[in-house]
C-alpha cells in the first residue's frame, strides 16, 4: 500500500510520573512520516494517565486526554515524541512508548 512504511528497528522507553499533577515530557525522538508513537499505560498502574501536547494542558483538567487506565494504549502521529506530555492521578505511575525508526 503506497504511503505506508515499515522499518526494521524501533525505539522504546519508559516515563515515570514521579509526582501526580506534574507532567513529564517524552524524550526527543524524530518520528518518520506515516509512523505513530504508541503510549501504553503500565499494567501495574492504579490511576489514570493523562496525555496532552504541552505541559500546561497536561496539568489542566480541561483539554487533556483523560482516558488511559492500566494496560490501555494510545497511538499518536507526531513529528517528534517530545511533543507528547504525560501526567498521572497517582504518583509513581508510568507509561511505556515505542516508535519505529529507519
């Protein structure tokens, strides 16, 4: 299918939200065209993971995505993983992420 790419390597990582209410930014990784960053709420989490395009939005209850419970994932098309911010309702919660790279 034209426009779809497949790469043989990928980058993974984890972000721990040390203090609930304080958003954390994913590390900077360029994301190729037509590739998504998948963000997974760790299965051991007990609260909600919030996702937003900025620290300010991620720390504000209105405007952020409030939908990741333990084990759920979200795929986002962005140009760099660092444009994704995560926050949590419980301190110490974590997310994992994965992105294919050339």
